[in-house]
C-alpha cells in the first residue's frame, strides 16, 4: 500500500499576496522535500504593491533539529515593469518549531508596512 502524502500546512493568506513556493507540509516541514520539491526553499510569498517578500528555507544541512530561516525583504520595483530595482533584508529569524513560524508568517502578511 502506498504511503499517504503529507498535507500542506493550512495558512491564512490575505488579499494581495502571491505564493510562488509552498512546501510547508504537516506535521514536519523541516524534513526533506516531498517528491523532490524545491530543495531548501520551503515558502516564498510576494506582495507587489507593498514591496514585501517573505522567504522561508531549511536551516543548514545536517542540522539534526531541523531549523528553518524566515526572512523578510523590502523590494523596490521598476515603475513600468516587473523587475526589481533593489531589495533590502528587513530581518531574519531562525525557528525550530512549526507553530511559531506559521504565526509569524500570518502576522507579517497582515502588517501594512514593515518599518
């Protein structure tokens, strides 16, 4: 009998956000990718109007605790195009448990500005 594929972690995504990558599987999304996946990238979301980007990836290879790194970026786009003119790291946070990561992601997506 085939092993059941894990389900994606439920997320509350506000309007305006585009999710490019979502590899946050329940219950342990810090484990190895499912079906190849995207390697170390677990999650990427962009709010173009605000210039906000959220990026989550696995911790360093060989980390037995399975940590993840959450990064927030402010982006400046070309006025009439889709290219990024500049990107600035706002902050980053290493987490070892899923619940705090999901809470942070949802909170960051609700904030109108990151200052």
